[in-house]
C-alpha cells in the first residue's frame, strides 16, 4: 500500500479530492465562493456604517469625499489581496508591510539623482517600476523558500524579514524622505480618470482578476485545496510546495505594487512607509473580518474587498467627525470586533475563523 493510499484511508477528504473532478468539489465546499450568505456577511455592517456616516457629516456622500476614500484605501486594498492569498494557503506574512515600504524606496532611490538622495543612476521610471516588482518577488521567494523548503516557522521568518527590510529601507537613504519623483512613477497613485482615481480602478481590477483566478483557474482552485488540506492536495497530484512559494512571491509583489500606489498618493517615499505605520494590523483586520480564514482554505475576494471598504469608511467618518487621534485606534478596534461578531452570527462559524 502506498503512502497516498494510506492517507486516503485516514482522511476521507483525500479520497474526495483525488477522484476525477474532486478538486472542484473540494474547493466549492471549502472556499465558500457559492455561499451568498457568507459573502454578504458584512453587508449589514456596511449599511450601518453608511448611515452613521451620513448622520455624522453632510460631506460624507459627496463625490469628492467618496473619491478620496477610494484613493486612500486603494494601496491597502492591493496589499490585502496579497495577504489574503497567503492566508488561503494556511500561511501568513508579516513582512508585507516592509515590502510595501522598501520596494518603492529602492525604486525611487535608483531613479533620483544624488542631489535628491538617489544613488545617481537616474534610471527610467518604468525600469524603476520593474525593479520595484522584482524587489517584491525576491522577498517573497526568500520567505517562501525559508518557510516551505527549510520548514522554518512562518511567523518568525516573516517577523525577522520585517525588521531586516525596515532597516534596509531607512539605511539606503539614511532615513531621508524621497521627493521630486517622476510623474510616470507616481501616476498610478495620483492620477484620475474624471473623478475616479486611477488607483481605485487598479485595485478593483486586481480584486476582480484574482477573484476570477481563484474561482475558475486550476491553480486558483489548487490554492484553496492546499490551504484546506495539504495532504489531500498532494494526493490529487498538486505540487504543494511550488504553489505555496508562488503565492508568497505573488503576495509580496502585490504589496510592492500597493507601496507604489501609496508613494504616488503622497508624492513621496518616506522612511516610515509601511513598517513605521503598522499597516500589517489593518491588512490582517480587513482580510479576517472579510471572511478569509486564518486556518487556510476559506475566503474570497468579495469578502476581502468588503473588509477594506469597511475600514476605509470608518476611518473617514472618524476624520469627518474630528474625533481625537487618541481615540481613533480604540474605536477602530471596537468596529473590527463588532464586525467579526456580526459576521459570525450572520455567516456562521466559518465566516469569523
């Protein structure tokens, strides 16, 4: 009897997934993509927040404010997609917040002249963007190799990587903020199409493409299978290690893209972008309250997008209401806990895990 046969006898899920067409059934059952109730678990919370926003300020529902919210959450949204993918395989990556800062810092450093704290190469902005994505890919590859191949603890690996990247981000420019960025480099985060921010359009495209990929592409379905039951995935012939490493690379590249969008939004790359702002807590919160399971194998981009929008709306309402900065974090925490409880009540236990 082979190891695969033994695994099948020990776990009926392996038998299910190993059958012809079993992968689709496994994913359908574990991803929740067809469960409209679970996908819509945050809708009541969003409705409540919208009502509160309308009551808090007459400016809340204006076009300018809605466009401002969309632009402000776009960079975070793309990073949330990256973290959600990693959570789906049963992993986590704390270092996305440092990749979010380091990747645009390295790119800007190679684009700007020495007088603007660059390294003097003055590369093309388009080449700089490719370098930015390459930095994200390398960080993800290193994380993936250490976690998957070297079998090191993912939490410790990505925590250590967070610190390393944050130090590099400040070290290469001696903690300076890089301004005077070329228009082509900041276009994605600063340009508009009419009243709609380009960054919001880009974020929406990322959500849609990744959502469709997860739902309909074989590799996307394999991601759910790997997160739901790695042994079952192996029994079905899925190259689990390759999938996991690929997801870590994709997640880091999306974080780098989010960092580019943030740099464009503020027209600068600061030494505190990402790590110094502690965005990883917001990234995790958005994904989890959107129904992406920390245990892997469950969640979808509709829920993740809902989580991002919810946190963006809450932050905007607090700003419009002139709430003291001393209380904003506490209120954000209460909203997150409330959303988790309500999502569990409406969508069932799996929605809040």
